[in-house]
């Protein structure tokens, strides 16, 4: 598997999202994607307690450590590549976190409009 073009939603090179913890479908710190990334982990978010609670409520617990997967669990303030559809769902429910547009992959635009993304920009 190789990532698609590393271009952000602004048309520039894709910036780094986070390395502590290391995020991304490829676990390279970037919200790169490819055909195998069925969840489209393309939105670079700065997670909040409210978003983490929402995500857990809808079935994706991102805050509980999972050592068997080398995952320490997220804390408010951590940067993480979210699935674009989950971000849009959180937006629709009023609990979307802020995002880093420079580190959000252009493929997120297949699911979330740039206007919606801009309303949550850091």
C-alpha cells in the first residue's frame, strides 16, 4: 500500500498532523490515505473531551488504552486523523473538534465540504 498524493484541502503539501501519539492510516503522523483506507482517515482533528465522549457513545472508543494494538488512548488536545464521515457526524451533532486544515487530506472533501471544515479550523 502506498499513500495517494499528499495534498491538503487547501491544495498545498499535506502537513504533519501528530506524532505523540503517532496518527494516520499509515501511522506516519500524516492523514494520508489510499484505496485500502475505507474509513477515509483524512481529517486532522485536535480532539476534545466532548468529542471523545461522543465518539465512544457512537461505538469508537478513542480514549481507552489498547496496549495490544500499541494504542495509549487519546486525551483532549491530542491531534488525530479522524474518519471524515465521523467528523461530519460530530459536526451534525454539534460536537466536532477543531481541525488543522493544513494537515487535512484533500480526500476529506469527498465527504465534508470545505465550508464545513473551515468552520472548525484551528
